[in-house]
C-alpha cells in the first residue's frame, strides 16, 4: 500500500476547497452547524452483445451534498454547480428552507471530540482501474460472452456481457472541524446469457466478478462459463408440491437472508419500532451456530470505509454472537434516541445521516457445503429468490424462489415458480448447519446454511 | 424554461454535429432542469426539509443498435461538446449527416396550476399535519405515524438529429403516509400514498386525511391478520393497485429491447394467444395527470395509447427508437430514462387491463375457497422465463363466496402467460391506482401508473405459511 498519488491529492484538494467554501458560506450566514460531502466520480460502462459493443457510456460527475442544523432544525440539499456564486446561492437556499423543519435537540451533529483525526489506508483504490479504456473493457466483455456461448450449445441468446469501472473521490468536512478524505475504485465484469427451454420458456443465467482491485476481475472466460452453467442448470425447472420441507440456501441466497436480518438491526428501524428485533437485545434471535459481524475495516472490502458519514472512526461491531443479539448499528441520532453509544455506522454524508452496514457477514462454519444436504430425504436447495416479501416489523417472510430439489441427500431436478415462507425469527433459529464457504465478494455475505423447515408453496 | 431554454439552437446543432462526427446514424441531446422539494415528518415532527436543483445534458450517438453515451452536468458549451464527442466515438466510420432541427409544439395532457415545488413550506407542513392527525384519530391503537411529501418540477428539451426539438414540463407530486397499530403486544403497519403529474390541485380530489385514514385502516386490519394459506388456488384481485400484476406478468416482457435481444418469454409471440380471451391490456401514456403520463418521451417521440394484448392475443411491444427500427415499425413513444445521466430504453407508462362485464360481487361469490388481494408493496419479474411475484400487504380469505379473515403478507407467484390464461372473470369496475408506483429496470427508476378492474384468476400460487388449512 502506498499513499495517494499526486494526481489523487490534487483532486481531493479541489473537493476540499469546494467543501470549505460551502462551510464558510454557512458560517457567514450564522448557521449553527453544517456538514458537507464533496465528491467526484468517473466511470466507464461497456456492454457487448453477440460479439459487438452495443453500449459505451462514460460519465464524470462532481457535486456537493450539504446538511445544515440551525436551532435544532435540519435541511439538506445537493448541487453540481460548484461556482463561487452558485454555492453562495445554494447555501442561502438551505438557510431559507430550514425554518420549515421542526426543532429536535437530538439532531445536532456529534461533538468534534467524537470525530476521528486520523484514518488508515484500507487499500480501496487501484491505480490500474482508471487506465482501463473502452477498448480493453470491450475486449474483456467479448471474451466473457464468447466463452458463455462456447460452453454450451443450449445458450441461444444474450443480454450480453458488460464491464464497468468507477473511481470515486470524496471529502467530508464539518463545521466542527472534521475533514476526511477518501477515495476508492471498483470494477465488475458480468455476463448474462439465456438458454432455451421447451415451450418457449427461456432460462437466464448471470455471473459477475470484480471488486475494489482490478485483479479481482480474474478470467473473463471463467465469468462467461459460469453464467452459461447457471442458465443451463435451470432448464426444465418445475414447481414442487406444496408442503413443509428442510431448505438449504446456497451462499448467495444465504447472503440475501442475512441482508434481511441486516435491515432489522439498523438504529432508525429500532427507535421507530419498525423491527421485530426492537426489544430483543441480549435475547436469542438465531441458532447458536450463528455469529454475525459488521466490519468496516477489512482491507479491500466492498463495504469498507475508514470513517463514517459523521466523521467517526469506524470499528468492528458484533451483531449476533452464537445466536444472541449483541447490538444494533447506530448513527448519532438513533444512538441518542435509544440512549446507546453510536457505532460509527452512519451513511448519507451531506444528507440526513442514517445507520448502514459495511461488510456485514455471518461467520463461516466447519462443514463442507455438500454435507449440508446429508440426511435430507426431500427438501429444497435455493439458489435464487425473487420479490420483496419481507416485513421488518413482524419478520414475516415470503418470497419467490428457484433452485433444485434435494432427494435422498442429492440435488436432483431444477425447481422454479414456487414461494418459500416462514417468519425470519424462526428461520434464523432454525439454522441447523453452517458451511465453510464464506467469501467477501459482496458487502453482505454469508456461507451456505441449512434451515430445518420452511413452507414451500407450489402445486 | 429556466434551464434548457438557456441553450441556444446553434449550440444544439453543434452538439449534434459533434456527436455525429464519427458516422453515427443519429444522435440526440436531452437537456434536463429539475427542481425538487421534500418534507419528511417523523412521528408528528418535521424531521427534515430537502430539495435542490439538478441540471445537465445527456448526449447519445446511435450506430445500428450500438449506443455511445456521455453527459455533462453543466450547460457550458465546452463541457457539452466534450460529452458529444465522447458519445460519438461509438461509430468509427461512415458518412457524415446533415443536421437540421426544428422546434415542434406538442399538446400537453397535464398542466398544473401551482407547482407544489414552489408552494410555501408552511402549507406543505400543514398538509402533512392533516394526514398525521387523521391517522391518529382513526383509533387509539395507532401508535405512530410517519408522512412525507415530495414534489418535483422537471423541464426537458429533447433534440434529435432526425428532426425535432420538443420541450416539456413534467411536474410530480407524491404524498406517502405510514401508520403503525398496536394491540395485545402485536404491532402491524399500513401505508397509503398517491400523487401524479399535478400541482396542489391533487389534494382537492385526494385529501391528506384520506391517506392518513387509509394507512390507519390497513394497519388496524392487519392487527387481526392470520397466516395466509400455501398452495395454488383461485385469487380475486381487487380493482386499482392489482394492476401491478400486469406490469410484472406481461408489461416488462413486452418491452421491445428484451424481444429484440430474444431474451423475453414473449419473443416471437406477436399474434399468438398469451392470455385468456377476456384480457385486453393497454399502455396509455396520455391520461391527464397520471403518474406514468408523459406528453413526450425522452427520445422526443409523442406517444399514444397502444393495446398490447387484445382479447388474449399479443398485438405489439413497447418500442423505443432503436427497437422500432429493428422491427421495422414506428416507435410507440416508450423511450424513457431516469435522468440526463441515463440512456433511454423502452418502458411502460400507465399500463392497465380494460374493464369486462362481470359484477365485482359476482366474482367474489364465484369462489369457494381462495384469496381476495387488495393492496401490494411491489413486484418483480424474471423476463426470460416469465415468472413473476408480487407482495400482498392487504388480503383476505374468501370462503364460500364471502370475504372473511384478513391475511398476513404473502408473496403471490405465477408465470405470465400461464397465469393470465386462467383469467375467468373480469369486472366492470375498472380503476386506475392512485399514483404511487415507481418502476425499476437496469438501475433506472421511472414513475409509472397501473390499473385494473376486479379480476379472477382460477389458479395462482399463494406463498403463505398455512399448509392444508
């Protein structure tokens, strides 16, 4: 790891100047508190379909978002016009709006003492990223799509393969004196292909690779082959009979379930009592096999951040330890509402801060993924889910699902057009085996796990 | 116009020329000026006021079916020209085109009196208070109310190298209310929302009180809800919001980009039977004031209503310019985008099923055991295989032809053509949903409208937890 290059420092300097100018305007107007997030991004997106590029999009944007707190009243706004006069008018507009908001003593920003003065380089930026031009991007996407078609003759059409990359720079500055500078990169290669099934039905499969650093993209051919395999494995999917069955979630579907838990431990949901976990601290909320952690400080992590949107140093937070609910993720406001300590989890800098997860994961177990199927006479292996059927207030969960039938401990025929349902509280308590296949590809990540039973609605 | 009319016609020509430089077939520029205002009331207190101005231009060059795109967040000629040149790079060689553009006037379907975005802040807060009060007064069991009001004033100017310059104003207002009810240790919530391309006059026909009361009513109903059944059974969809079924089950699959790429389950199905003969589906972009209405699409095409499915037969797709050219038809005016930062693609506007002849009471009476689905929180479709889901937030059991117990939220799942083939009764009570829906596709959100008469599907899979009860 090395520090920022001269070019990066120059970009951050420009953003810092813009943020400082906005803060000065706020102070000239006599506003009590202000937070400014100035950011700049550059991205390239290409898509290749049937061997030819069908989209090349380049974007560049720069702007500031600002929150002011005056007499305990809050207003927010954003602008892309960073000219001196424009920023003056922008801040004056905020000062005008703030009177319609209502006083709330808890809305004040954290005291400067609570903000961090230093932060570490968490290896979020790869200088290679910005050097990937359209030609190289198109070539990688072309290779991925070609590999998908070559993998299996049943692949008949394609949404194409795409490569996108983005670099971002941001500065957070507050009237309390905090100045944070952060920058990062991201790149993804994705392939999305379609296989023909009988009766005009089509089966799609997609797969992606990538992350903060270019080397995480890996082989384009591997991405294409996996997308093709996913489309083909769903050919012939059928409903299964309605009933109550054991269910194994593969690691991607497991991550989706974990994300639902994530939505229920956010401080704003808790103080609003919009979560079934609102009054469950130190209670058993999952099986003893379940330990959940939020760690914003994993180098190169997709959800990594050195400081939060209110200038607090980030830290690792335990959420669930061996099934017991340890804590929530809190920003300043929700912490004050709940009379707890903030956890450095604020997002939304320059707007209304709210708590959010960073790298939110369930700890891996010891079992091999295949062993989760053992002993299941008849059950469902879930590889994908559809829809939004989850109510955080009650924990009721019901979603569309697809995957495979498990018969006598083996995956047999593909299954689709069914729903799986159960209350999340019962699902988490019903986890009876956790595999060792955790990987940090996404900011919410879980290993495969098995749930003792769920209701499957089919035919 | 405060934003886009500041652009000189000469500049528009320069940009189009720069975008066509490399040999593109056509190019367009999309200027956007957008002001917004929002008020969020949390548990009776206005927690925050927000809003801002966004302005920029998106420039697209099209060669065959390939798109080059770039945008500028300012209307300075240099940065706009840079974006135009970048976009034009998609085409490498070819003959250069002449550019001549003319201003074209369009007939506006919606014309707000006073923009909500310009309304006095205190009046906006008063609207929220009325909603809050009505919800709380509905019952002592209502323990919490949150409400929001958002308004947008958007002006767009679209100029295309194939001829026209069009200008449109696109206002939008939306109110949302959610209420939590508690009794016997159980907490449930309900919500209500609506709006459209209106100014303040929206609240003449739909009072804030009506949204507050409706949110409270749903929360109170859900306090008594029981486990929904699991399995395949008859489902009666109430009129209005149920239109989300069509949006997911057929609407997305008929967007022509998926069909041009042969990735939709409706690919190659024009003229085929894709639903029961009782089903006629329309996409109507020019219904005054509806949330999904547009006077002009984001490619500068004036849209008109199209019947997508007539008596069960697939009639046509929704086309943007690129897919219209692919299929050798006229665009339907369905090219839409979230903002100047996004490429246009075929999207729905207001999509609904035409009324039938059955009395709604008869439809319910015809069901021995099934469910009556009233309100939904959203849906999703897998374009390729046609499987769709939508989430029920207010539903009831139907037993022996009568609506009985309220049910806990559940997902309904079906397959587009299979589910619509089982439509056996269509009510005479067509209604458009009050404007609250936003449709997402490829990371772009656009406002849409849905509508439906009461409809009976003989078979749909209900994802409850109660097996065999």
